[in-house]
């Protein structure tokens, strides 16, 4: 039985042989994302058991197991968060009753209350939530947010003095204050009462406030443990409204603001966050808050149907609608605009004002995007010229340059972490004497602990395990860089210095369909500590690829199963540097719905690639030549890896002495008897691809590991 293929001229021909003297095939760049893959341990028997109990597929059941679901009872609570029996927050937060009493007294006595918020999405939604609720409950309340550019994060002595001069009797911090010992001590000296509501890590010395509400001070097992600043504000406002017996109409607007802030701040979507965010995502499309309506309208967010959704019209938002559309517009104001714009947007009852403020958010976000792109390119050029050779030794990246906008360098820090796989501390000069910056970490590195390790070199600093902010005298820069490297070398090994990609389970392309996608709704809302499902598929073909937009790769991948080819479209955001991708890859991805011209289709969002196992043959210089024989479609072939100049190539020879040759990352191979008759052929064609994979499989047995 002869193996045949169609030549480019459309004629049938037997597989031909390539001579060693044929010209070398040009090679594209071999650069691929520098990643380390961590695939969850698979538990097929438990997944099958859980699938029967939950009426989900074994694939989705494995996802539940990966998220810490170990019993049917835990699965029930995860799939139906409303079944979670919540303890009273008054029992969980030691100072909550005192805080409610202080606010109740201030409202009864018409004592002036002042909120000190923060300029990020969490801080601004927290501020708006408490302004709306306290005003609805009859309080005299105003607010202040420190200047990001001139004062930095958190309450400060200027704000305290200003509140005192305005006759404020009670200060309420939101999303800040836990590290502000001196400003709060000054407030107490002046006779002001202070309630700190915050969620950042606990410093060694707590501020002398009248009451402190922080989930980091309660039991780790508490369902309230993971709330963000807006979650603390929500709990306080609800408890106060219950105490005053004035709950009517308050919950929907507060829940909408809670949902925006919680997702935008990347709070873990577990415990009460999962329960309340799931409710909030259904509320947001029909929110009566003009600011929410305007923001959704200007951002072009479309609510979608949700399997199993209840109430209303069954439409809901997804966390990515907030994380990628609404959240950045809120954060952009805090980063490079005036936070007052956002507070007005979220507290106004006038649709005209709301639309004006939403348009300001849109314009500011466009400016922020451009600024981020420019600074990122400058930062990459600086790192490549100054630090790229020392990253393995330093194990941390400290990048400081003048004239960068402090409001966006945190975003750039995150992008540098993605690119280089090390913790990043990025700063810019406020003046000749002072530097202010942001930090982003990797899983094995605690940013807040690193800042504490350098506390003697810093001015103000704060944050948590994954991120932080700091300032320091510019003369300390070199010592700070050395100290951070010392800390990084204590907790990081060389293998940690690649971006970590956590992968849930393997899926073949014939398993990817609307039924699987709809079952993934059982995991929603997804976010921190409950991430989107990440699948991987080994050894797929890249049959089409091209650059679209600002450096994204749009491609089609295929997998042949039992002689049937399955295809799906994919997008790899910001992967232009890796174009073109090799013709064969293991891929890691998330699933997304694509809505176009009234049609809905599934596509992949590619987040990881690596060369298939067999392809490693091409990147080694084996101590002895690799040669073997194999059978394919009842015919005997020989194959081997040969050197051609500085690179390797695969040659496959049939019984008639004819050869097919390919180089590792080329989509085009050569076929012919001699130099004169060699022709280029598309190796992604199933006929060529199948025999190449058979040869690679045969050679893999011989490959030295």
C-alpha cells in the first residue's frame, strides 16, 4: 500500500527523498514565552464520583477539585453560594459593634463625619458606598481622598488637620489607615474619634483608633476573611442600617458598588465575596444608579444570558466585564485624573451628570492606555540594556526612571512581571531627593514582607503579599536594590524565575463545545482564588496565524483524532514578539465566546505554549546520531535527526530511497530527489503531518532526556 500526497501541481506522487545536498530551509525565530507549567494533579476517580453527584462532566468536576473541593458538601456550597450559612459579622469582627455605635451616635447628634478614602477602584467605590448609605441614614458626611501625585496613599496629617478645622468629630478611613499610626495618633490628640476600615496586611504596630475593622484581624477560616476594603465598608453599612432599622432600598445600590470594587481590586472570589458578587453581577445590568448605567453604556458592556440565572431577565455581567472594561475606567481616574470625578459619578442621581462624568472616565482611560504603552516600552529597553544579564543573580527587578507617571507604573510593573518572571519594584522620581514606586510579586515572593525587610531604607510603605507601594530617599536606591536582592535570594530559587502558569486539566479539541462551556458557568463568578478554567491540549497544529491590532496573534489550531480533524480559532493577546509560532505546539488556554454578526462561537484565549515533547529532539546535540526505523500504513520508513550547518533537521526515507526533510519550527518542508527538483511543501497538510508525527514518536524513544 503506497502512501500518497498531492503536490502543488495537483498530481499524485509517491513520497520522495531529499538529498543532504539540498539547500538549507530558512528558520524563523525560536523564541517562545518563558513559562513554567504547573498542571494540577489529576484525580479521575474522584472527579467521576463528583460528576455523578453534581451532574457535571468529569472535566468540570476536576476543576472543582483543583479549587479545593474535597467533599460533596463543599461542592454544594461552591455551586450554590446561597446555601452557605453565614455567621453574624458582629461575632466575627471584634470592633464592629463599637463602630456601629460610634456612627449611630454621630448620626443622632448630627456630628460631622468625614471619610478618608483611597484613589484606586476599591477605595473610590468604598467611599461612594459609605457616602450614599450614610447620607441615606441621615448622617452629615463628607469625604477627602489624598492626592496620588503629591501625597501618596493613605490618610495623612494634612487631611487630619483639615478635618479638625472643619469641625469634623468622627473620621472613617476606607481601604487605608491600618499603617497610618502617626496621622491617627494626631487625630486622637485633637479629640477626633477614628474608625479604621481597611483590608491590607497588619503592621507590627496598630494605629490608636477607637475601632479597627480589618478582615486580616479575624480567623482565617471566616467566610469574611477575603473581603476587600469595599467589603468591609459594605458590612459596616449593612449592620448600621439594620441597627437603625432603615434597610429599605439600601441593599441594591450598595451591592452594585461592592461588586465593582471587589472585582476591580482582585479580591478572592470565595466565601461571602463569591455569594455577594454572584448576586451583584445580576443586579448591575438593571442597577438604578445613574453612574453605573452611564459607565456600562460608555464602556459598551453587554449583559449576557446565564444558564441557571434567576430573577429579572436572566441577564448578568461576568467578572471580566468589570475586570477588563469597567474597572480600568474607574482606576484610570484614580491613576491620572481627579478622584472627585469618580465619586460624583457613583453618588449622583442625575443621569446627565453621570454621562458627563462617564465620558471623562473614557477619555482619561484612553490617555492612561497610551501612557502605559510608552512607559512599558521605555522600561523594557532599560531592563534589556542594564539588567537582563544579572536577573538570575538578583532575582528581583528594581527599575527607577525620571518623568514616568506614578499613577500607571503599577500596571507597567505587572507587565514586567509577566515578561521576566521576577518580582518587580518600579519607581519614579518625585524630585531630586525622593522616589515613589509600586511593586508586584510572584507566588513565591511576599511583597509586603520584602518591604518590611527594607523598612529602615523606606519612608511610607504598605500593601500585601502580591503588591505594594512605597517611597524612599533617592540616595538609598542602590542599598535598596541590594537589600531586595538579598531578600529575593532567601526565598526564590532559579526555577522560580519564570512566569508560573497554573493549568487545570487536559482537553482534546473534540471535547470543546457549547455544552462544556455552559457547564463552566457553574464555576462563575471567577476571579482571584477561583480563576477561569485553564485547559491544555498537547501537540496541536498551527494551521493559520497572523498579526492583528496592536501586536496580537490571531490563529487557528487543529488536532487530528481518529483521522478526523478538529479546528478552533484562537487569540494570543500581546504576543506579537513571538510571531510566527512554530507549526506544532502544546497550548494552554481559556475558553471564550465570540459574538459576531449575530453568531456565537467558541474560541481560545491562548495564555501559554511550549514545544511538544518530541520537538525537544531538535534543540539538543545528542552525543550520537539519532536514527531509527518505523512502520506507517503498512510501509517501512527510516528517519533521523541530521545536522545541517548549525541547526538540526528531520529526514524521513521511504523504501524507494526518497526523503522528506523539515526543520524544527518551519511550516514549509522540502521534497525531492536532488537539489534541482526539490519543491517546497506545506507540512501542516494532514498527510505530511501524520508521517512526521509518526517519525518523531519513533525517535522520541531514543532521545536522551
